[in-house]
């Protein structure tokens, strides 16, 4: 279903999904990975067209611009009040009938494809503003895990839209040297994707995020869902792998007493105990470490630049790609160094210490 010629829903395995800005940065990357044959869980994007259609139909499009304008330069208390008021309006506004029908139909089709009723899905924000030069929106937008049933999907859809006007987003200022990055007109896609029954999960980088060494793949993982790693809530196990030989050069296995998983009593994702026999064991076998490193190398080759990749290993042992984005810290720094003046040895040492502090910062929601 579409508005005029622009679709409200776009599946990531459709040919026209590759490179399509209607899917935003995150889901656009997953469409590219799907087309290239990588193991990406199936799903669909509720497009940026759908977001704008909702705002127009609800009479909120003009208000959205006013909220952003008033938040610019306002104090935090004012921004928080503006955010709370407007997000409540978004979450209460009815969906246009054609949009609601399109989402219901797509979720039912995903259930048919998987053969599962009330299929658990991840509902992920995927902004047009993600991956822009000078802007890094990782952690600014919302993701909801283990969402079951169409009514919950529709509720979390509104939550993701409302997240566009969260205080963190309204106060975010892109670091654009030429001032060209503007958030005023950017929309958001909301991706709905089958959950992986993850035995272990995490992130990996196709360079060392501390030193910038491109001859290494660094894998960080934990038992359960990767939320523990990306949010910084759990100390991950860490593996440094040679990108040519795939030899594990260093391994730091962290004891893990709890993990993120589906809590049946709460009917939502939360911290649950790790089986006692697994707490001191590595969350990845050597074969899985090699498979992940090989996967990272192939993705980097496919995309032509260092990457930051979220992954999951299912209970059956299958490796899945959950998210792919360009690595921004070292790639940006290396580009800057091409045009900076020559520095003294002391300056290089000081810059290296400062860089380690930046590059080894905490995680972010997926």
C-alpha cells in the first residue's frame, strides 16, 4: 500500500529497497546486506513516507517544526517540557486508516513467512539523519525488543515516532564543519524485524576501536541479547582476531551472571540469570569467533570501509547480521589527518591518549 507513488511499507528483501532513503540509515543498510546474501532476519520498514503521512493526517506536521524551533537554544527544562507534551500527542493520535491497514497486513505476512503466530519482533527506529557526514545518531533513537502481536507493534511504532522528539534528539547538535547538516526536515522509518533467539550476541568492529588498527577484527559479546553490550549494561567478553589469518590474538572472557533476555513473568526484555554452568565460560566457541571475523571482513569488503556490526548467534548456532553502520571515529580522524599540518612527536603522543578516550566510549542501543 502507498501514498501517491511512495510506499508506506517496504520489505528489506524487495529489490527497490536497496539504497532507498525511505528506509532510513539503519534499515537501508540491512536491505543492502540482504541483497548481498548475508544472513539478515526478515522484516519490513514502515517508511519515512508513512511517518510524514501520519503527521499530516494528525495535524501535527506544523507543530513538529514549531517544537524543534522552540527547542533550539532553549534550556533543558523547557526542552523536556516541550518533548513530553508533543510525544504524548503523537502517542495518542490515531493512525490513518490506510497506514494502519498496511502495517497490519505486513505483520500478518511476516507471521506467514515464519509460520509463527504473535511473532516476536524488534521494532527499530531508522532515521534519515543516521550516517550523515558530521552527525552520529547512534543511541539517539529508540529500539524495542521482543514485541509480540500487532497491537503492540502499532504501539511501539508510535513510540519510535515520538522518539524523534525526545529531549536527547532535540538537544543534539551535529558536528558539521560547514553547518550544512540540518535536522528540521529529516524523517524516520520504523523497522519491524524477526527476533533472533540469541544464545549470544554483541558487536564487532572491522578495525581495533581503541588503536584504529585495520589489520584486526575486534568482537565483543555476551550471553543472551546484544542489548547488554550495546547499552553498556554488561561487561562483554572481548576477542581480538587477525584479519588475515583469523587467529585469535587476544581473548578476555568476562564472568557473566545475568543476561538480557525475555522475562516471561514481566512479559518483556530484562535482566535474567545466566545458567550457573555458563557464567565463567566464553559466550563464543572458536569456530563461531572465526565465522564472525570472516563475516566482518566480507561486510567491510562489500561496503568499502570499516564497519561497526551488531550480530547474534542463535540457539542453533547460526550467525545473523542485525545491524551495520560505518565506523565513524577512526575513519573520520584518518580523513582529518590528510589535511592537517605536521605535528611534533609530543603532539602525536598527546593526541593518541586523547583519541583512546574517545574511541573506547560506551555502547548504544541498537
